[in-house]
């Protein structure tokens, strides 16, 4: 008998059934998490576990996990004695409304969701698969930042995430869902993505925490006061959406995905609409006052125009003087940008310009046509606005519109004055079609201001300056601000009756659906900052 024969006798027979049973046991153990107490603590904070969140995000039974058995290879500082499978992050793919979506979810029960080398490698893997597969990436964030015990290796892991965020920008939709803490450099990944969702009370984002702020500046503040959901949704503009609970948050992530294409090479998903394309919108005549000084809520106009009155407002709590929303017209997704006369008279300021510019760029990236509803008195005057850079911030909105190649339609609801009229997707900066209602006022400025400039000498020399001013204002309106002045000069394509607005928009978008725009060959533009 040879040595080989001895080995054959000694080696146990392979048993695939036994091995399969052991694999199932191991995966069940990984799925349960480190220990029941960790899960209890997570639930006590009002937070779901990573896999519970993924179940809410994906269509039932469609999530496929990869690398569930991966472990870190670090040693020292007690790490060699604690090597849980999965290393604190769950990655994989599934379907949302029947379309493929990739995701990763931090598991706060393992190392507090902190990122180490193996943890980062898993995220890099799923990000690469999402880009290669041309499908959206959703990150469910609930982590304590870099794993300190792994030193610079953890920091390098973040660098790999940031680089992939940028490489996928404008290629696939990237959505960040903040469900726990996100501090330090880790906060830059959500900032690089297209949309940020946050849950109140449990989610916070900041570069330096309250303890550091207190030590450096002496300011006393809580974690939520510094970087909670409402702070970022209403003050900083970092978060696009804020919610009271995880379930409603993840449901709206699913809804947002239903409005977006899988990648920049596809059109956004259309669906059959039960709302007639030729439905009259006569209520608009009552919603919008003819008097340009009277306020109204432009969201009522949007609701009347879009399919079934449904729209998804982006950045609802921040820069409220402009409204940005995704909706459908005849079943096709559109992006709507509208001045909001009920807030600061709808004037454009620094924040409104930034908000609208980012939204326009996002829609353009993902082939979503743009409809702009114009009722703007101008840019916000003031020393603070000028000193804080209203010129360069306003230029961001101008740049975004000029750079956009998707179908673009603008509609002047009422007034459109000065440079703000030009910036709000006027014909002169490339709108494909420009319409106006029959009470529109398109001018360099309002009649009162214009008359005071043009006729200041006549008014000053008059024995009855108020009466003279009133007469000259009326003359200016009659000659330069009548509703058909812009149409006569080809600056608007047609003056439409409010009740016919929905039909006109749908027919125009249908005509523009095959639009192809040639762009200059260049590495990239130099966006105003």
C-alpha cells in the first residue's frame, strides 16, 4: 500500500449535505447579529437593524446578499479576539418596484458600524457593481465613523468611497439614507450623493461633534441641535428630506426610485396615467391673483397641473422661496422649478439659487425634462446678500440651466423682472419653449421702479408729482409691459390661457422627447462655486 492509499483511507468522505447544513446554520447566525442584547439596544433607540431596513427598502424576498462571511484581518487593541462575520456592513442587491437596485447598510450592532479595511472593501465592491450594472445605489448609514483601532487603513477606506461617489456622479442615482450617527470625514460621502434622507432624533451629521465645538468655541449644543435632521433639512440644506420614522423614510426612498432612471443612459420610467392629458386646468385662473403684488402658494399651481395632483417636493424645508419637485405629466417624470410668491415674494437669493441649481443639474444628469414656472420680482437686494456672494451663487443657477440638455419649458405665470427672469430658464439662455399667461409682465423691472428711473426729471419738475408718476407708470405699462410685448418680439413662443396649460405642457414635452443636443467637446465645465 502506498502513502497515497494511506491518505485515502484516513481522509473522511466529503458530505455535501452536512456541509450545506453547516453553511445554513452559519448564515442564520450571521443574520441574527452578534447577540440578542445588541438587537434589543438597537430597537430601544427606535432604530431597526440593517437587515430589517433592507427588507423595507427592497421588494419582498428579492434581496441577495454578498460577502456575508467576510471578516477583518486586523490585530492588536483587542481586534484579534473579535472577528464577527460581515464586519459591520451588509451589502447586496434586489429590486425596487421590479427594477434592480444595489445597497449597503451599516450594522451598528457590530463595532458601532465603524468602518475598517474589510468593511470598506465590501462597500467598494458593491459600489463598483452598481456602476458596472448601471443601477442605483442606496446607502443606509448608521455608523460611528472610522474604526480607530485600524488607524490609517480605515481612513483610506473612506477615500475609496469618496472616489467612487464622484466617479458615479451623474452616471447612476446615488441616495444616502441617514439612520444614525455620521461624523467626521464620513459625512462627505452623503454630501457627494444625489439625495440625502434623514430620520429625526436618531440621525445626525457633523464634521466636528458637540464636544469639539465646546472645547474650541465654548458653544454648548446637543448632537441634534448641531447636526440633526431638521437642522440639515431647514438650515444647512445638506438633507433633502426629513422624517419621523424609518418606515416612512424608506417608503419615500422607494417612491423616489420609481421616478428616476436606472442610469444616465436610460429615460426615466413612464407609467400609464389615468389623468387625461387634455384635462382643463381652469382652477388656475382663481389660484393665481392677477395683481403682481399679491401672494399665493405656487404649490397649488403644481398640484393642478401634474398627474393626479401628486408631486414629490425636494428640499421642502430649505430655501422655501423656490419650489423644486418631481412629478409626472401624462405618466412621464418631470422636474419642476417654481418661484414661491408666498415666501419672500418669490425672490431669488443665495440659498434659493443653490437649491434650484442643484436640482436642475440632477434632473439633467438623469434625463428628466424641466418645467419652470416663473413669477419672480428679481434677486434679493441687501448688503449681506452681496457680501456673501449672490453674484457667484446666482451664477450657479444660470450655469445649471445653460448646461442642461434635457427638454426645457418655461412658463411665465405672472411677473418676470430683470436678471432673475433671464436666469429662470428664459428663451435667451436656451429654453426650448417659452410660454406666458395673458397677465404676464416681462420687463427689466417693475413699472413703478422703471418710471422713477426713466422719468425722474419729469416727476421732480411736476407740480403734482404723484399724479405725474401714476400717469407715467401707466404709460410704461401700456408700452413695454403689456402681456403680448414679449410674444411680439419672439421672446415667448405663445401666450396660453391658464385652463389650457396642462394640455400645452404635455403636448410640448411629447414633441421634445426625442431632443438631441450637441455639446462642445471638453473635459468638464468650470462650475461657479
